[in-house]
C-alpha cells in the first residue's frame, strides 16, 4: 500500500527486533531466541518508530532484517516466484486485494497466534489462519476543503456531475494499489461500473500512474489544481502531522461513501527455517507495543480492540462505519478482466 507516509521513506534497512516464543507463558516473560536472524519481507511503506524496534530487540535478542519489495503487488509476485524457497521468513503487507493470490500459491504456513483473541472477526478473512490481520485502512476520495465552493460530492455518482468536471485525479489500477482499490469501490457500488467510468472520462477525470504522482502532483496539496483525489481516510491526519507551518485542522476531507477497505496481513512464509522466531514475530505484531505505533508510523488503523489511537490521529481521521468490500476470491477472479475493461474504457 502507498500511504501519505510512504514518500521518502522507502529504504532497505536492517533492524534488530524482539520476538516472543510461541506458546510461552506470559507470567514467565518472553523466551530469548539468541543467534537467530529473521528476514521480514514487506512493502516499501513499512515503518515503525525506533522505540518500538528497540523494545522488541531488548526482549528476545533476535535480529530481524527488513527486506522491502516495492508495493503490495510486487511483494506478492516476487514471493510467488520464490515459493518454497522464500526470500524471507515472514511477510508483512499482503492485503485483501491480493490475499487470494497468495493463498492459492500456498505462500504461508498455518499459525494461530494467541493475540487473535483481541482481533475482531471481521478482519480475519482466512479461516485457516495462514495469515494474521495486522492493520487496516480505507481508500477514499479526498477533497481540498477550501476549493469546493458548492461543497464536496457526497456519493460516487456525484463525481460525474458537471460541477465536478476536471476536478478529480485517480491512480491507474494497473500500476497503483489505491487506484485498484478505487476501481473495486466502483465495482462494488455500481451494476454498470463501466458506464460510470465512461462518464468520469467524459467529465475530465485525470489518471496518474501512482499515489505520489496524484497526491503530490495534481492534487492541490502538492501544488496542483485538482481538488479531488483518490487517497486514504487517514490522509487528513497526515496533512496535520507533516504540515509546515503547523496547522491544527486538516485542510482536507473524506467522502465516506467512496471508501473501500484494505486489510493488511502478516504470514509465516512456507519453507522458513526459523519457525519459532517467525511465530514470535507474528505474536509481537498483535501486542499493544506494535499496534499503538501503527497510526502515526504508517497512518493506518491497528486491528486489536485494546489499541489506543494518538489524539492527532483520532481527532483528524475519518472513521468509516460501512466501507465498501469485495470477497478476496472474487477480486482475484475478476482482476485481469476488470483492469482490461478499465483500460479499454479510459484509453481505448
């Protein structure tokens, strides 16, 4: 996933992380697994604060090296090419738009962490526990508050109205995770989603290759002239967090009716030789130490019920009560055909 925090953050880094032993009693503390080096395969939007990683190191003495592999699609594709002889021990960052592809390729080993007891069932999309939900976010239409004199659209269908002509920029679903999520949002909303996109094209929608080109290029936030963009429900708190000069109120808003939910998972890669340490890393990802660090590090929501949202995040984020969704199996079955149709509509 590309998020507001991804810009300038992509780097391959080696980090020492803490792990806790599988099945150890909490009263006795985490078991140290000295001498193990664990590779965490992830996307280039992965980020945690130093204090979280240092706490992780102090408890177990396991070294975890971070290997970044582009976006979620690239992450899954590379892992499929190395299935059975994985590039890492644990994958973090496969989401529900690519989940079925990873499960069909048998990328993961079954593991049910005790921490799942604190995770709502709505996030547990794999009943076999081959993957573990870690965070979630919503891809939504964002708008620049001061640029829409008549107010923002309130539904996806409004985007085809003449009053919003030449105002929206979207990402290409063939090359962008949020772009594909927005395509899924339209498929989940309209029986005739093809007609909707044809109307968007006629209404002057602009297509960018990726999130950064859209948000920091054509959208007003980056100096562009378009007041509507496909981004995230958590983009407003990122605007506040990174504002220079500082602001107290986000200059952007979110259209709730446009939001498609993305859930990110972690899984133990089949073929790992570090199974015990891999289980412990999954366990750690469901602890408050890890989960509480997610909002202002990756600008998405933690999945455990006991997580605490920082005020800057909770005061500015849009909480979507009824997001758009599609079954991961349906997404995988329809992906190629849907994107081919989209290309024909937009560029044919």
